[in-house]
C-alpha cells in the first residue's frame, strides 16, 4: 500500500512564504514523477510544479520565479517553496507521485493567502 501525505499549508499574508512537504511511503520504488497540483473553488485541478527522476522541473506560468520544487529521492519526499504569495494562489494543494504507470495522490493541504 502507498501513502502520500502533505503538510505545511496554512494562512499567510500576500507577499509571504510557505513551504509544503510531501512524503511518500509504503511499497514504492523507482518514482518517476513527483508533483504539486492545486484546486481552487469552482476551478479544475491544475499542475503547479513537477519534477522527474532526472531532476528536470517544470512550472505553471503563473508561479514561475516564485515557486521552487525540490525532492529528496532517498526519502521519497518532495517540497514546494512558495514565495511572494498572491491571493490567487489560494487553493487546496495536492501532491502526486507516479511510478510503474500509476499515480498516487495525497489528501491535500489548504493554502490561503489573505490579509
């Protein structure tokens, strides 16, 4: 069984920072992709940032230059450093890992950017 657990969400003022963490455990091996998605009320879930096993990263245009994704392969953990947060970044953030052709999701963590 695979578990994916996110942490680090919360309430932050505009311009502030948060760091999300996602830890995967269980019967996992050769993780190919680890990524962060978000879903705001009334909107579709969207990819925010992803990183593959080679270390190559990609970002949504809306977060480029503000968010940074990184991973600790030995610990099957992925992080999302979010700086210069804006109210439009408010959403539930979900972590996904992929291996052996299957994606596994976490339960999500709420990020609220508001003054």
